[in-house]
């Protein structure tokens, strides 16, 4: 099992990156989740974890970018995103649904991206808004599409998420199916028609992370099953929800 052996709160990115070089270092934003696993060689032993708290870093702003882009700092909380009128409505609503009210004031944008929850409507909403993630590392700054980072999370090694930029134009719609209105969706579809007429579709509950999906290939998905529904059930849901979300974008 894991135990916290040290708590660090660096004030600069350089200091934070240096802290991450330490064995067992784990970066946290709001601190709602710390992912650490026991050693396979000695599962009963305590594994020291060094907490690197990013909240003192200057990455907590929401700023207008070029054209219709908005840049959201990695330590901006979900509650602040939900309340910010410049953020697209689909992303604001997804931020509200991502965590209960008791945690929305703590959980952060960067933490949600790093966690890559396969059921995250927030990540699906970011995907259709063509989100780009900025990373800081020893080798300099890196900017890449959120879809690329979700597909290869090894890119996070030794790096810190500093911001997420989203394209704010267009019309978005969400369709979901859950066991109850308050539950996480079994499958959710988020669609967006961009200002230039392109159609984008992202889905949760059909892969290891939320993914962008070609509308013509929804029937080819191979979702994993669990106690809430088999893979076949999820694939059938995906087809219905994708059609509904796309139709509602006009």
C-alpha cells in the first residue's frame, strides 16, 4: 500500500519539475485523487509517495486566446469552470456533472485530464471542442491535441499539465444513458457542429478513455462490458446516442 512520506509545494515550474524527479513523486492539483500502487515485488510493504502540490504555480487563470480560443489553466477548479460564462455551455455542464458539489471546488482541469476517466463527460466535451493540452517538461514546452494525450499517456511522464485550450465556437449537444439521473453515464455521446460546418463526435463508456469517433464507424466500436452493461449493450447505446446528439446540433 502507499503512504505519503513528504509534501512539497513548489512556487515555480522549474522547482515543480525538479520535485517530480524524486522517487515516488506524484503531482496533485486539487488533491481529490492520488494514484499510487504497491510494488509487485512486495505488495505488503509501504510505498513512499512524495506529494508535489501544484496549487502555488501560476497556472490558475482563464484567458482569451487567439480567435475563438479560450485557455484554461491546469489548476482552475471544476466549479470555476462551471461558473465561467466564457466557457462553452457543454463544457460548463460537464464540469458540474464531473464531481459532486463537495468536490468541484477542489478538483481541477489538469487533474481530470491526467486521470483520463473513461466515463468523463468533461473529457468528451473537451474533445469535441478540439482541446489542446500544454505540457511543461525539462525538454521545454509541448502542445498537443487532447486526443493524442489520451491515446498515449506516457507523454505525461516527467511533465506537468499547465493549460487546456478549447475552441469555443459552434453548437454542441449531449446524449447520455445512466441508471439514474445522478449517476455517471453508462454511455454518453457529445456532438459539436463547428462554425465552419464540421461535425465532431466524442463518446464515453466505449473505450479505455473518452474518444473521438467517426459517426460512420460507431457500429464498429468494441466497448468493454461491466456490471452495468455488456459490450453489445454499450455498442447499441452508442449508436442511438450518437445519432441523437448529432441530430440535435442541427
